């Protein structure tokens, strides 16, 4: 089990557990703001929220 650093919710992180089945998060784009040495994993809800925030921030204003 892992604990999300944003919301503190416990969740199942599959990173490195099954070489033939990557973690659920590998199907998502990486966070642009993540540091290469980051070792903490976000829960599915927080990761989706952070990805949406990054996408919104990248869009130029009309």
C-alpha cells in the first residue's frame, strides 16, 4: 500500500510489483512538475486532478 502525499489516502500502487503488468499510472502522461527523483506516488484521484491542472495551465488564453 502507498499513501498519497496530497490527500493522505491509502491506495494500491503497482509500481515494480509485477514486471509483466505495469502500474495503473503508466497509462497516464507523466506530471510535468514531477522531479526525476520523485519517489512518492499520487492516488488515482489526485494524479488525475494534477494532470488536469497542468493541462489547463498550458492552454493559452483566448
